[in-house]
C-alpha cells in the first residue's frame, strides 16, 4: 500500500516478493504521488497486480475531470499535485479511473480478502486495531486521530463487511488484528512510512492451517536515490513546501506532511480561517517560513 511514486522503495519490495515466489501482488491504493508517477504505475501494470485506487488517485481524477476548486489550479498549496498531474499521460489517467475503490481477491481454497484503502466506506478514513496500545501510540506519534469521523475501529469495519479478512492502507502504519477468526491487516507504506521506520514496508500473506497469516517486512533501500529523483525531476523545486515535507517524511519515517499541514491550519485558525481546506497564500507562506523543517514537527 501507499507507494506514492517512490520507485526505489517499490523496487526493493518487488525484489523481495520475487525471492518469495509469491502467487500475486495486492496494491491497496495511493500508488502515485512522487517523482516517478507514471513509471510506478507502469511497473505494476506489467505484473498484473490486484490493485485499487486510493484517495490520492481520486484527487488527480477530480482535477482531470474539471471538478476541482479553482485554488487547486493556482494556489501554492496544490503545487505538488499540479506538477504530478501534468506528468500523467492519458493511458495512466484512464487506468486510474478504471481502478475500483475496493475489490475482493478470492484464491482457490482460501478465504476471500476485501481490499480497501481507508475504510470500507471512505478511502480517507483510518482503520485502527482494537486494544493494541503500541499501534495506538504509533498513530498518536504520527499525529493521526484514533477517534472521530476520520477513524474506524477494526471490529466496526468488519461488522459491515461480508468477508472475514480485510486489508487496508492510508495511515502508512503497519499493524494486524485478529478476533474470533476475523482478520484485518495494514501492511504499512512502501513509499513513506509514518511509524518512525523509513524502510520500505509491506506484508507477506500466507494461507496456512485454515487461515491467513501475515508477516510484516521492512526493507532497506537507497533513500538517497529518492532525494536525487525529487531534485533531478524538478518536483522538489516546483512542488514547493508539500513536496519538501513529503521528501523529509520519506527520509525520517515520520508524518512530516501531516505535521506541516497541522502547522498550516493552526496558523489559519489564528487568522480566523476555520474549517476550510483552502488557506490564503500569505498564511501558507508564513507556515513555510516558520515550520521546523529539521525536526519535521
């Protein structure tokens, strides 16, 4: 899940998958978003993966269809999204549009797996495990809510799902949860983990003894290649603060984009702008100038 256009990280994961001789690859959304947006999709297309689209793909499709707010077309706040959009060809955009928001993978003699990005009802909701204090602390350190409308517990999600097995992404935090034969898995993020570990993360699913077993894996790769790609492609310069925040997150394994946006909206609230995802250009500029880019918080 959550490759976000990080091709060196994806290559490390695919190499590990080949060594395991896996039967197939499931991709739980947010494939694009970094300096290799088309190349990442091309690499996966060649492998005939079971893929869905995430909220990131939805943003690009909204922009492509002319349904985006005017700010998306002119504001510094959306400079990264515009840069990425203009790198896509029509074939890639059509492939994104054809991806389902969720799907079921059913292999012979194994329990079917429902694949979602966020929750079964909303790709921007976070699924969180029940009664797992270590994962809860990971969410809290990443600045992610475990309550409210943006978070759904694993048991709540399964209560509205026909399948007993659910795979999700979106939070960039690896975890798994089982209860009474039901199983929920977040494999973590290939391209930008937020659990403090910058290695490329995915999970290997194996059917054995009548159930799915998941092994979380974290792989070293050359993060310097990612910085070089951000710089050489022009994304770091043209994408502005959000591209800078995302690269810093890749390098540290922390939710630097989330911390930065929290800082942005805090300054906006001080100026009376509350509840809108769009902030004035002067607020954005102040946030860029005052954010702690070294510590990323």
